[in-house]
């Protein structure tokens, strides 16, 4: 079954997905009957293309890897300057739109409008963008239902580590009482570095920035807002909450000192930035805060830039998953997970 795909925002994740598609196209067709044709790319920096016959993926990857404008891929497919992403989404002959633009946790835009436009014009949507999900999930799901389109977002919380598909299939029949986990790899790397190398917070942050785990401005990570957006999504999807990021004030890790880490280690404990959401008699409680966990806690053993999430299930009790929470190929694989899920459902 052939799917025409449009990509909005062709940065790290888009490139990762195209690399996977280039590598695995024959296997996907042989094993699943899945074929993909990239008929449009809209990127505010690299340029925009619409090609009904499909773009050459190898040429596209070469242009992205070399930092060339996308006009180098197919000059005849180039759109004139001034075409907005929403206009390209509406006009392109795609069955599925991949919304892969950078996250804006404050407003969710322009990604939310990209998703709305795709759904309104009869296209299924896959996104890895936390902003629209944390702020507008209920609205977007209702729109998808009205338009009878599929809307999936596996890569928004733990990159390629399955969360939503795991619950959808692996935990069928269980009621989820709560979730808690390490949802930000940058802060987990910093805390791990402080303990293992016995360095202060500033030194660990500098190392994270040098390795590319932290941005030049790491505020969203270290102040807990990235983890907060993921907690809100988890609470709303799994616990039926209707939370917004503004409802919760996160606590980050900037106040944790080397002496505090040493003291915790001496007492058989370890600092972690933990996000949680759980059912209570009054509804759903959720938050993000640094905690001293006993080494016997499974989350305490998650080190480096890894992520982990523990589900509290009524039939199985606690079940923890651990895996990468970021990465080009890892998040690109989450996009592929969602595309294959759409393929299975449409079949």
C-alpha cells in the first residue's frame, strides 16, 4: 500500500526518518506491504517543495547533510517564496503529514495550526511535537475524530521508546493508576555526571552542552519545562485529565549542588528529576521535581541520557520501560512506528 507523505519541518527528526526510509524501504514493503512516497517538504530555512511524483530520497538526504537548500533536490518542484507551511499542507497531494517542527511549549504554534490544517484537508497526521499535545490535545483529537482521520504522536514523550503503542496493545485490559519517570535526558545526564565524576553542576552542564545533550540555552531542560510538557501529555492521555502546562509549576535541578549529591550517595540515595501523574480522590495530581531516590528504586538505576517510565497498573502492578529519550534515528523510528500503525489500521 503506497502512502504519499508530506513533511513539515525537516530538521534532525525529519532527516532521521528519511535515513530510515532510505535504508529500510525494501524490507518495509516486503514484510508489511508499506510503501512511502515523499511528495512535499516544507521547511522555513531549507525551502519548500511539492513533487507529486515523489522526491528522490538519496538526493534529499545529500542536500540536508551538505546544508544545501532543498532547491538542489528538484528545481522544478520549488515553491515560490512566501508560501506558508499551512498553505503547502493544504495544497500538497499527501495522504499523511509528518509535523516535525521545533517545540513551542508556550503556545504550541505554528505546529498546532499545521495539524489542524492537515486534518481539515483530509490528511492523517503524525507528530513528535510536544507543544500542541500539551496545550491542545483534546481539541486536536476531537477534530481528527470528526474528520475521520488518524492522529498519532509516539515520538513526543520518549523518542523511539514505545509508550503509547505499548499501552494501546501491551497493557490492554489494565487500568492505569499513575505514571512516574525520568523524562528528560539532559538533566539525567547532568545528575549522573555530578555523581560519577564528582563535579559541580556547572561543570556537568558544560559537558552536556559539549556533547550536544544540552542547548546553549538549557532553561527548558534544567528548569523542568520539557519534562512538564511530557507529564501533561501522559496525564491527559492515560488518566483522562485536562491539564495545561500553566497548571503546574515544575522544580528543576539548578539548585542541586555537588555536596547534596555526595550526601545522597553516602546515604544510599541518588538525585533524579522525576515527573509524575497519578489518580487521587480529588482528580489527577501531577508534577516535576528533583527527588532523592533509594538505590533500590528502579528509576535510580537509569543513568546518563536515558529515559524511563514506570506505570502503576491495576492488574500488573508497577511496570518500567527504559530507553533512549532523544536522537535523530531514535525519534525517526518513532515516526515510522506511527506510520506503520496507520498502515495497519487502514488495511
